[in-house]
């Protein structure tokens, strides 16, 4: 028992140490938690301070929101917004000033795009896709994780948002939890709540920040935490699964149902990736979540983790892996549901939603289309 206590104490101290390993930098602003009537603008500074956000439908702004607590991780909530409208903002606080703009979610059925990323790890790769993201003019970025390699190291998040500063000030980010969310600088994961400390500090996802929904027009996005082996399994496989069941049931009850249902989760259910992940990760996840996806007609499941790009279809559900930063695992488990795969090219996926369907296009860093598929409405 004394040995176990010493190990836990060492891990806690390692976590605290890793959290302080940074350039003491400033990054942002970036947009999160966008709804039809609100949004959160975030930025991180090298010193603590209060924060202020001016915002409005023109660059004259006109409205102000404040954060009265003195912090480094600034998160200012903008409220009273109009659906489907572009807003401009300027933030100040902690010795920092930044500007940007974003669109609120629509309550109608607009045509729009989103960009899906995964496995950025080496954060400079985020910037390598700036032109592709901006050309898509997306409503949001859906990130299946791992955004960074060592999730408890502040300077990696600094890199992530700095390399992505051509679009994160104007494209809302909705990010899933991945296994590297829990990593220290030594690459040792810290399971549970403590391992998500930095993720929670710099992110402002809806709800409990791990499983949540966002809706834009006729499309419902559901983000899940699939790292069951770093959490209490019952929390992921019972509490989260029950929430997912209720969420999907409400999305198919005939009252304002979405046309498309998109799930974002780090670990893929079907993959040509390593065999050990099939046994330890994918099979347990499939047994809990695949029946719900099929029962309620989920259209698309976006994931990362296995460092390859792959499109699979099983029982009417499309599964799309995206590898934006790290690639190159050798093909392992035979994936009988695979329709296409590429393990040597970094890509993003652009999803285009329209009345005729949801078209998904895999683009490389030169903007070339490598593969596409369309899901009928």
C-alpha cells in the first residue's frame, strides 16, 4: 500500500511539474461553444488578469462582456446573439489584445461546411492546412484528438493555437478528448480528472466538456470520450452511454429531428490499425456504441487515433478516420468494412452539408482531393 501511495504521489508531482513547463506564452484568441445565441471567446496570457470582450455585428462592436476573475486562461461568454449571424469581437486582458469574427449556429437548414481533423500531435501541421480550412469557409472545426502530444504541457497548447491562428480566431473549435489529453511531458498518462486538467483549462466545450452536442441547422454533432481505459469504465460505458442513448432518442422522436447525425470520438470503431488496439480498444467500444449508432441511424462517425485516413461502412453507418499530423502505422487488423484507406498522406476532411446530402472530401496539404463519399439525406 505504501508503495502504491508513493507511486500516486510521484505521478501527481510529475503532473504539476509538467503543467509548469511552458514558454510562459500568450496565445489566442480562439472561439468555442458556439450556439445560435451565444459563444465563448478564449485566450491565454503569460500573466493573470481580468478580461473584456467587445462584440457586435460590425467592427464598431457595441456590446461588452467581462470576466472579473483574475486568470491566465480567459474565457468570456457572449450572450444575446442572433442565429446565423456573423459577429466581430475584440478582446483585452492580461496584457493581451486580439480580434476575430465567427458565425453563430443557424436554426434553419442552411448549406454549410465543417472541417474534421485528428492526430495533429506535431502542432505545426495544423498551420500546414490553413489554406484548406479557410477555403472551406467552415462553420466549425471538429477535432477527434489528439490535438497535442503531451496534454498536460501548456506550451504544446500554445503551439497548437499559434500554428492555427490563421483560422481559430474565426472558426469555432469543438474538440474530443483523446489518450494524449492525459499525457505528461514524460509521455506517462495520468488517468481520470487530473489528466484532463490542462484540456479543461484551455478548452470551453459545452456541457461537461467530454460528451456534448452542438447543432447547426439540420446537422447534430455529438462528441464522445472514447478513452475508457483512462477513465472509470462505468463512467464511459454506462453514464456516457445512457446520455448518448437519450440524446439519440430525442434526435429521432419526430420533433425537429436533424437530417444528419455526426459523432466525433477519438478511437475508431472500425480500423485497419494495430491488432492490439482491436482487442483492447475497438471491440469494447463497438459492443457498447455500435448498436446505438445503428439503432438511431447515425450517419457519420469521425475519429483519429490510428494515424491513418480510412473510410469504412458498416450497417449503413459511415466511419471516417482522419490523420492530420501523425501518420504511418503499418496496416494491422483486416478491416472488412474498409472502402478506402491511406496511411502515408496527412489530410483533413471537409464535410459539405446541403439539401442533396453530406459530401465528405479528404484533402491533402496541397489542397488536392484524395477521396470523397456522399451520404444521402
